[in-house]
C-alpha cells in the first residue's frame, strides 16, 4: 500500500487506513511534523499529504512540493477517504493559505529552512549557488517580514511553525 509516514507511525497508520488508500495514490502522513517536507525525496506522485500543522508558513512549504492535495486534520476517516478518491480521479485537494502578513518568497523560505537546519550564511550561499551578500539580503527581508530582530529569532519563528500547528489558521 502506498502509505508514507515516519517509521514510528507507519505500522499503526497502515492498519488504520489500509483499505482506504487507492492503489494509484500515495498517502503521505506528515508525522512526525516535517516528514512530508524532509522524509521523502522526491515526493511520490500523485500524493495526498495529510498534515495536522495549520501554520501558514509550513503549509506554503508543503504546497511548494506540489502534491496532488493537502488535507488539514480531517475530523473523520470519511473525509480522508473522500480526499483520496478525489486525488485518484485527478482532482486537486486543498489550496495554499492566505497569509496575514507579507509572505516570504519561495527562495526566502528555502533560506529560512536551511538556516533552521543549522546552515551558516556561507553554507546557504554555497547550497543555493548564490553570493553570501544575496543570502544576507534574504535574511534581512525575512527579518522584516516576520518581525524578527536576529537570525536566532528567525530560526525560532520557523521552529514555532513546525511545533505549534494550532497557533495560526490555514
């Protein structure tokens, strides 16, 4: 069955949903939070990502991976089944959030993810193939958009997006 989740969650989830996932659709359960972003490379297709994190920055990162759908914390297994069937029929499920602030660009979010993973400005520049000054410009833009005074606050804001899914609505 095409079910993808963190190793600790997969056996339980497999039993729970095994008869609901169409054979030609991949269900990616975002547990632990971040699995849908970093646990699979590349994201299988077509994929329905089930996440419990409603933070808009996090959702933007999920939609950037271009899954066939993103389902936010369904209240019943029937909602999951319906979304899986829609994806199986070639429909899109979900839409990117609207943000209550000036949204970081995809490149700025990429810089933020690398920063949160412990990369310094030089390593970010090398990973993205840009100059260090360009990275500093991205970081300055991010500080302005997210109201952070330092790179440490930027990292904390991003980690909060991972750890506090209930803090914002999507």
